[in-house]
C-alpha cells in the first residue's frame, strides 16, 4: 500500500503513547519531506531503521521512554546524512554500536539506559558535528576521554558508576567544551589540569573525592562560572585556586571546617552563590565574603560563633542567608543588609530576639522556629507589631512554645484579619493588656453582654458580645471607630447592624439558632473584609443583590448548608474580590465553579457530600492556589481541567477510581493528595502518573498501605513505589499486569496526535505486519 502520494507533504509523524511494540521505518522511506519522527512513550522493544537512508529530509528521531533493547538496520541509520538528533533516553539498551551513528549527528541522548561500556569508541570521535552527548544514568564504570570529538560542547556523564577516567589530558584539547558533568559517580580524585579553558560549568558533586590534583590549574579557566564539588569527602579546599570570575560555588556536604584563604574569597568580584552547608564549621568570619554575594548557605554546621557580623551590612546584594541547624545563641537584626529577603535561623539555640529591629527592612521572610525562645510579653507584642506589616513573613512551627501558627497569624495578613490579634491574645492570657500597663486600657459597656476594648494605639477597637440575645446591634457614638464585631449567643435571626459602624472590617456572628442569614445586612459596610458565620446551624442564605466588593473572606464552616440553601442569586459572584471561601462540614451535594468569584485564592469544601463537581468556569480562576475537596463522594476528577495556578489540591477520602492526569504541564508546582481513594491501578494510569511526576511539577501525598501506591517501602508485587520516577518506570516495564494491559489493549490509550497522524500509525502497523 503506497500512502506517500496522499501525504507527500507530511513533515512530522507523531505516534506518542500509541501502545506500539515495534517500529519499522521502511513504510515511510518514500515520504520526501518527513523531518521528525516521534514514537516516544510506547512499548517498543525493537526498532528497525531500514529505509531511513531513503528519507532525504529526516532530521530528528525521538525514541525515548520505550523498552528498546535491539536496534536493526544499522547501515541505513549510518547512511542517514540529514539526521541531526537521535533520542534513545529511557530505554533498556545494554550496548550501542557506535558504528551505526550517522556522520552528521549533532545531538545524541542515551541517558537512562543500562549501557555498561562504550568500547571501540573511535567511531564516536569521528562524528565531527556532534556537540551534545548524554550517557547519564547508565552503568559505565570507565570512560575514555580520547573518544570525544573536537566539536563537543556539552558532555553529560552523571549518574554512572565511573571510578576511573582514561586519557584525561585529551579533555584539554577540546576547543569547544563548555559543560562537563561527572556528578553522582565513584571518583575518588580529580585532576583539574585536564580541563579545557573553554569550560564554563563543571559538576563533580556526589562522588567520593577526597583529593584535588593540580588545584591551581583552575585559575586558567577564565570563563568558568559554576563549580559544584558538593557531597564529596573534602577536608579542605584552597579558595586561592578559583578563577576570579566564578559565579556559583558549591562545597556543601563535605568535611570542611575552615576557610583557608579568607582574602581569596573576598577577592572574587563576581561570586553570587556560595554554598558551605552541611560541613564541619564551628565558626565563620563574615568579613571574608565578597560584596557581590546574593545567596549564602551555612546551614547544617555546628557554628556557635559568628565573627565580624557587622560585615553583613556591607553586602549590598545579599538576598538569602541560611544559618539554620547550627548552635547560634544570638543574632542582631540591625546588622542585616537592606537587600536581605530570606533569613533562615530555625533549629539553633536562640533564646532572645529583638523583633522591633525588623521594622527597618523592606521585605523579609524569616524562620525562627525550633529555638528555645523565651516567651516574654515583650516578645509577643513585638511579634504582633511585626506581623501587622506586610513586609515581614514568618515561618513558624505548630509545636512552638512561643509563637503559634495554627490559628490566623499563620495564613492571613493583618489588613485582612483583625480577629487574628484577639485569638492570639486569648492564647497568651491577656499578655498585651498586662504588658502595656502605661497605655490606658479602656473597657466600656456598649449594651448588655457587650464591651469595647481599646488596648493600645496599634491595635484595633473590638466589640465583643457573649450570650447575646437581641436581633440587632445598637450604635454608640463613642465606639463608631470599632473595627471588629464579635457576637455570640442564641439569637434566631440577626437583621440589622447599625451602618454608622463604618469602620468595621471583621464581623463574626455565631449562634446555633441562626438557621438563616441574609447577606444583604452587610451591604452598608464598605470597609468590611471578613465575615465569619461558622458553627451557627445555618440552613439557608439569601445572597446579596449588590456587589460586596470589599469582602475578602467568608467563613461558613460547620453549618447545615445544602445545594439548595442559596435563595435569590444562586452564586457567590457578587463577591467580586473574595479571596477565601470556607464551606467545610456542610451538606453540599454539588458544586459548580462558575458560581464562584474569579479572584478566589482558597476554596475549602472538605467534609461535604459532593458527588457532582462541574469545573466549567475554573479556567477563569487564575489566582486559585488552594483547593480542599477531601472527604466528599467524588468518583472521578479531571486533573487536566484545573488551572495551572493551583499549588495544593486535596482529594483524599473520596471514591475516586479514575484521575485524568493528561495535560498537566501548566502547573508551576502542585502538591496533590489522593490518599484513601479506590484508584484503578491500571498501567494507563501509571503512565499518566509518570508523566505528571516527570514533567508536570506534581508531588504526591499517598498511603503506605494503599492498594495502588507505596510511598515508603520498596517495590512489591501489587504496589507502585513513588520513591523515584525511575523506580515507577522500571516497575511498569516489568509488571506482568502492565505487559498484559499493554498487549490486549484493555486500557484506554491516549494518542497525542492529530487524526491524520493516527490514521498513518494504523496503516503503518498494518504494512509492517504484512
């Protein structure tokens, strides 16, 4: 059958994930303009290149993520003069005949195979156009640098078992080599005199190097910008060996206890990133650091003394400083440069902090948890004052004896949550009032059961009512500037809050008798940010008729809301600036995303009865970051419909058997929880999972005892381990079930091609079998 006449203008043939088990190029030999053949992500064990020599335009052949062990048609492959790129990564090759490679090849990917040696490598050196070679993640034990052609620019050999390199001096004669990676091998020493002066990036991390030879030769590498020697066995390193234009230096995870040449480090004018974490330093002199430094990591040492700390203020570009996991007992925030943005001090011996000194910084994220901090009232007041400012972000620990982050202060900014302070002060047993004795603490009655508290100028006025029984709230001129109203009681309805309380930003109403709420009662408050109606027994809501644009948060947790509870306007769309919506612990059976505001950041509908989820409209929610749908009754979930802005998605505790993970590449970083679901552990699902973990920035929370996943233990007969992506791939290729599924087509297969390419794939398969 000759199909070339019909498709003689075809330039790309893409048959990815088409469940192919073998492939022959011969049926396509008469396609005159075919440039790219992509048959990756199949189950191909044998590929036959016969006919490739007759494809005049062929430029790229992509064969990654298959099971290829055998290559036929070697002579035809060698004769493919137009071929520039061949991708064999993620296969099962144990050897490759270098004589088969075409002479004009420019890029060759062989990483993630089982290749043990590249013997008889002269044919490789004859590939005078080859610029990129990756043999990473194989089983090489020896490598001969005399095999490398002069054209080479990038050489990737990381993740092998290389303990010996032969003809090291041959590297020096390579006039174009820019990147060399020998990381994650078994090298015990390395000779820097072998390196060409063109090198700009050298990776030697995760070896067993304890000895550096010809260290001074590094100075000749005038364009070397990045050097990584982390995770080795170095006791020392002579910084005077470094080229002056080095930008990124990593000596982390060694045994270094001292910087031998402080002046040499200071005189590196372009050094930006310096990593000395996980070594044996007990002290450090900050006067050694160059003014160009932006990122400095000293974490995981045993440092108790910081010398010349005042030198920090003279580092105008420093943005990140990590001193975590040391033995530091004090730190002076006045010494921080104005440029600092990230400061990590957790897990030290800090007992006293003066947080007032942080008020001078432009913006900073700081961690001080896991320190024996003395919890004085002064510290608590300083902490609250600092938290008010959007310029300081704290990382804290739920187990902290001093600063809690379980409640509001962990998640909400001061401008959006005045109630945070009240919660915090309650936990601290009135610390603010007792500490600020010089302030005139006013507690005045508004009406029966209600008081107004004004503790200090930097705190808002709060009206607090307990055991309240009226159905409205009266006005008093004296307290017109109150910003928070907290009413608790057994009222059955709440029909009016006097609109003269124009400064209200937070309203909290709680009553187990409050079965209905009319949201129109909030229309008059243009400053209102948060409405908390949780734990009130609400069964129905009358939605507002006008736009409540000021509201940032609505809390309706722990009520009796169902899908039919909304009266009037059936959506939350009139809350155009709503950022957080909490509806957990209700009786919702359905949820339509089109009824939610587009600016939402957090959505919590945990512990409902939702079985019907309609995602239409979610594509417009481009700021959505957190979604909790856990413990509902969902049976499937189309992950490919979720907007790429989402960072956390909880789906645990549902009835999900199918999770569509196609097209997940839009996620910047997604943390996904799919525990406690009856997932269908098919090979099609595992293939999608591999793609998600490998290419889509997705991380998983899963069960140790799941019938589908095993997060911690080794590979078992019925489990897919998520320890590494490669283990998952290996497991899939060796599991009998997966082989059967792949053979009998019992699972649906996604073919990421056009209809035209699909037809070609079917026809080619028929031609091959005939």
